[in-house]
C-alpha cells in the first residue's frame, strides 16, 4: 500500500486528528494524483457498501482471477486500480468493524479521544481587554496549571468576550475532571453567537462521555457529524463505536 493510500484510508475511517484532517483536505485540493486516488477510493468504498464485504470479496477474487487469465492485451487501468483499492477497503472495513464492535465505556472513549485545546497563536492579541491577568491565565492553561488558570480567570472583570472566558473555564474544569462545572460553562457558550461554539460543542460531547451521559453525548456527536465541520470525522468515528455504561 502506498503512502497516499494509507493517508486516504486513515481519512476515510476517521483515524486522523483535527490537524491531520485539515492538512489532508488542503493537500487534496492541490494534488491531482491524491485527488484521483481519492476518487477511486470513493468508488471502491461505494462498491463495498452496496455489494457487502463478504460477497464483494468473492467477486473481487473472481474478477482478479479472470483478469489474470485474460488473453486480452488491454485491461483498463482504472479497473485494475479500483479492484485493488476495493480489496484494501474490504480488509480495512473488516478490521475497522472488528475493533469498533468491542464495547467501550464513555470514560474510556473520553481518555482515548481527549486532546487539550491548543491556544491559537492570535489568542493572546485578541484577548480580554488586553488584561494582563488574561494573558497570564492563558499561559497557566498552556502549561497545564488548570486550577491556577481557573482562579485567575475568575478574577477577570468585564471581559470583552464572555463566551471566550466561559470556554476556557470549561476547558479548565474538564481538565480537572469536574464534568458538572465544565458542562455549565460549555452550555453557556452554546447559547451565545460565538466563534467558540463549534469547539464548545465538541468538548461538551467529550464531557458527557467522561460523565457517562451517553444520550447527551450521542445527540451532540450526531449534530457535529451532520454539520461536517472541524470535528465531524472524529464524531463519526465515535458514533460507530458500541458504547456501554
């Protein structure tokens, strides 16, 4: 399997993190070779889903045998390519479903999926009134000193962006494994018209998983998946898991 095929397989099955997904989609727009292979994967995956994995495996073996034994000097290249890729997809789907048919609890998925929110480079300059306390609180958060960051954030008065402050307080509470308080903060962000809503929705879903609130987590993950945004692939991956209390 080529490096491109490995990348596409990871993308298809939701195994990329947010940064990898963004980098892949950017490359897909400018790399004709990658786009052609991606289109072949789409076609192959459609064949697999429509025909069924076991039935298609038998068909692929039969077609491959016919092609190998064929006396025709011309076999369309795309046919060979799609058949080979479909075989890869069959195998990958088998492994994928085997892995995700295993039961996992909400907290187990949380610890597998959770990544601390990375403070964007422009966050400091777009902070809360340029308050030095805010800049110090961000530094504490980045250095994983969440309790100290939270205490400092609670001292900030009249912030320009209340939702920004609520979002980071939620992150601190989540990192401190205080899901009840994290939920309160993230829910406040979701009520606002804020740039942080998409991030808050994802971290609220993770908070529900940590607290074993599976119904709430499932509803949010479905919304994230259907929106097709930054966290859609990761949400889709979780939704395919079998989650138990």
